[in-house]
């Protein structure tokens, strides 16, 4: 089965973008889609970024892939020369490229550095012995950079930069082969006319003339007359010094209305022996469901489709995407240098391989030790985490108050039941465990447990002096800090006792001057909300 490849050919024709998405196989082209897009208002044709953005928008709207874009270049953008290269008959394509580039540089009026140069080697008879006849083409460096910038702005990959006349020659070659002698091909578009002379099916010469197509039928006759005049000029320039006053065949491509009017005018002027409007070759198939622009039948896409047909037929065509270079005089020196380097590698290779083997062993031992160290470090970290958790639980569990001891001590300080009674006592405790790492590590960290209890006492007395005496006994020493809950009255007292001591025996205040013989009764409720016990 023939190998197929997809390609998208794009041409900027005056004020519009023309394109064709094709599948190319050996001897066959299938046109999948034809694209026509008018240029946006105010678009600068010299601005590569703007043109690339336009191409990117059209591709996004049409769902086109820009992975392989072939730009189709008009004859007016290139320099085309037919040259005889002395001594080139025995050279191969690479060797001939250097001579072509040298010969072309002497005839070009612009700098050749950075230009895209390609050539076609012609098979001619009767040429000077030992010389090679070529048709060379050069795309100036600024235009080559412009097309690459357009592709970059559109996000496209350049698959080729080919000439429109290459596509026309591929289509016309089969038609011209039916007639003897050279053929003149004319491609008509809205902004220009391109003239191509084929000799033995090969490109002999070509030129482009800016002839704007008329907008109405009134100017068609004048347009056709000018095209005929330029065709005569092209033919006369080609036949200078050669036999043959008129071409054997004249083939017209492009807009159907323009081509038909030029055909009639050419026949009246006896411009060629046979004049006909060319059509696509049998090897080109346009799918029935292809979305065709309004003027597809007019042949505006013939040159673009011809570029794909040129690839399908494997014709030798101009392509400026890959710049051909001549032989390198320093290649032999580089080859000898590389051979010496290769010999040195062979001599030192054995020692290097042995060193690499030893190095691999050392690396394996290092990796094994590193893995063991990582495992030990992970285990040590897990152990530290468990230790911190256990210490935290122990610290919280150790926090608490000797509630019974505190209540016993407080009961001993109460006045005689005949002088006063305790109505209510309540207690609450708060605790806080603080963890401080040492040098950002949990190992050797400092633990601190802070706890505090608040005893709230309230009751009644028969005299104010008894309450003051009770307060005096409670504030002696550093066991409690006494805070009044509210203003004392003549027959009531209310205290908050704050302490951080776990049991009163930690720091007992001095005994009161006079202690009652019997314990006072606690007439009321005793509660200890919150905390760790009552």
C-alpha cells in the first residue's frame, strides 16, 4: 500500500488567504478541504506577526492542524536564473550545490547570506561538454525570515516553502507532453499573472507581472489584451537566439472567467498553435463532501493543489525550507580528527569500563548504607514521637489537687459554729502542660506543668469582726491568695482562694492564735465543678 501523508498548503494571494488540506500518496492527491479567507481590514502585509496571527485564527476556526504547513511562494518573490555550470556534469547534487551558490552570488543584486537557494538540474542535449545546465532560484533572506516568522506567530511547523510555478509545471507536464516543442503556461489571479515556459516538461523560465483583474466585465477585454502582450514578451525573451516564433501550446490556469477571455483573445491573436484552459489531472481527487469556496471551480487553487501533486509524482521542485549547501573543504580534516578521537576512546575504553564497574560497586555500597541510615533515622524519629506522646499523657495524668486535704485545712480555719456558718464551697482547677523543644529537636525537650485551683467560699457570721478574723487566718503564709467575690456585709462573707499548691502541707501558714475545740459545721453545699477531682 502506498504511504500517505497529510499536508496543508497555504498561499497569500493578494488580499486573501488560500489553502488546501490534502492527503498525498504515490501518484495520487486527495483534497480534503479548501480554505479561502479574506484579509482583515487594515492588515499590514509586511507584518509577519499579524499575518501569522491571521493564519492561526483561520486554522482555529476551520479546525486545521498546523503541524506541517507548506507555504506557496509567487514568482515575484524570488530570483530565477538559468545557468550553465562548467565542469558540473560529473558532480553529484551536493558538489554541484556549491558551484550553483557561487555562480548565483555573482549575479544577484542582493546579499546571498541567509538566502534560501535551490536548483533543478535539467536534462538537456547539445550543451557544452562537461557543463551542467540548471535553473537556480533564490528566496532573499528577508523573505525567508518573513515566512519563518509567520509560522512562528501562527504556531505552525514549516513543512516546505515551494514555488507556485512548481505546482503549475506538475499539472501542465502531462498536458504539454502531448505536443511537440515548448509550452507557455499562464496563471491568472486577482492581483497578478505568472508566465511559465516548459521545455521537455521542465521549467525553462518564468516571470510574474502585476496585472490587476477588473471588477466588472467592461475591463475584461483590456485585461486579456495586456495578458497577451506580456505573454508575447515572455516568449520573445525566451526564444531570443532560438528557433520557433510561437509556442506549440498555450495552457491557461486560474480564474475561469479570466482564463476563458484570455483564451479567446490568444486564439484571435494566433499566440500559440493550440490554446486551452487547463484542468486538474486525473490523479487529483476532490472529495465530494469537501467544503468548496465559491470560486473553487475557477481554478484559484490549481497552483496550491499542484504543489501537492508535485510531491505525489516525486517531481524535482524548488523548496527553500532546507537550504542546500556545497561540500565542506574541511570535512576531511574533521574526519581524521574524529578517527583519532575514536582510536583514543578504544585505547582508554577498557580502563574506563573497569573504573566504572568499581565505581558502580562503591555506589551500591553507599546506597545500601544510606538506606540503612534512613531506616534507622525513621525508627529513631518514630521513637521520639512515641516518647513525647507518653510524656504528655503522664504529665496530664500527674496534674491534680488534694481536694480532701484542702477542704480539711479550710474546715480547720472556720469560726465556731455559734459565730458563723459556711453556706457554700466550690472548687475548680485548670492545668497546662507546656512542651519546649531544645535546639528544634524533641530530644531533651523541657516539660513544664502549670496548675491552679480556685476555692470559692461564702457564708454568714454574727458579727463583722468574725469575718475579718477568718480572712486574716486565710491570708497568712503563701498557700492561698484571697480575692473577695463581692463587698462584705455585716453578716456575710464571700472569698475566692487561689492556690497552685497540690496539698496544704506543701506550705502551711502559721496556726491561728485561738483554735476552736470542735470543727465547725458546714451548713450548705460543697461542690467542685471542673478540674481533676473534688
